[in-house]
């Protein structure tokens, strides 16, 4: 137990020293400055044991992904020293936001629009509902601004202007053989392709 206690002290210190992650348009896994490598290694060793490399590359990738999920949840739920020392309040609030929690909230809200389910952020798997609405408002403003700059048309940030663009378009038909014709879907899917060049710079999505 003493060893585990010492490990917890070390991990809390590196978490509190890490830089807070701030949403800037991308939900990619956070870097080491936001999610400490010590914490990631700790969970990786718990999952797979003290092995530095697994024999199967796919298995190694899956272990890394699971360790990242646990690490992000831990960082998001870790209390600050001020919260720990506050004896008056019984409430516990998350002081850090991580890509995983934000991504879960956006996905759930997009699928079912449920405020009650989003507010289950106390489990550490989502952000608070009002914060989600603010983030979605930021995304909407960024889309509108980009459309204004592109003459009323929305172009993905990864699309380079002045370069050939290729499209693949196909129909999407579901349940089209029903007897009454109801509950069918007739849509169109379109994919856009463009060749990349070595000098291309990854765009900022914000």
C-alpha cells in the first residue's frame, strides 16, 4: 500500500504540473504536455503488465489507446489542491477538460439531444451541458466565418485552393422495398479527394 500511495503522489504532481488542454478545433489525443507520459505508462503497465513491447502491433496499438482513455479520464477528474482543502463545499467539479470528454458529449448530443444524459459528466465521461453549448457555438461561428471568407461556400480547412479537386458521388437508399414506401431514405453521399504535397501544412481547424 505504501508503494501505491507513493505512486499516487507522484502522478498527482505530474498531473497538476501539466498544461491544461484547450479546445482549438481538433479532438486528437492530447500531447504529453497535457496528458503526462508517466500517467500513460502507468495505465499501460496495468493493462499489459511491465512489458515494453507486445508481439502483435495491433494489440500494442489497442493497449496504447485504452491507456490513453484511462489517462484522460484521470486527468479530467483529478482534484486540485484547492478543491481538496476546501472543507466547506461538498460539490466536486471537474477543473480540466480533455478531448475524450468533449468528443463523447458532442457525439451523444448529436445522436439524441439529451441534456439529462450529457449532465452525467459527474462520471467523468462527458463535459457539463452548458460548456457543450458554448463549444458548439464556437464551432458554428468558425463555420460561418469560413463561409464568408469563401464566398458563401463552406470548404474544409484541409482543401487547398488552386489545386484540382476530385469528387465521388453515390446514392444512399435504405428500406426502399417497403410495401407502403414509408420510412425509406433516398440520400446522396459525396466524398472529396485532393492530392497532397510535401509542403502542405496541417491547418488549424479553429
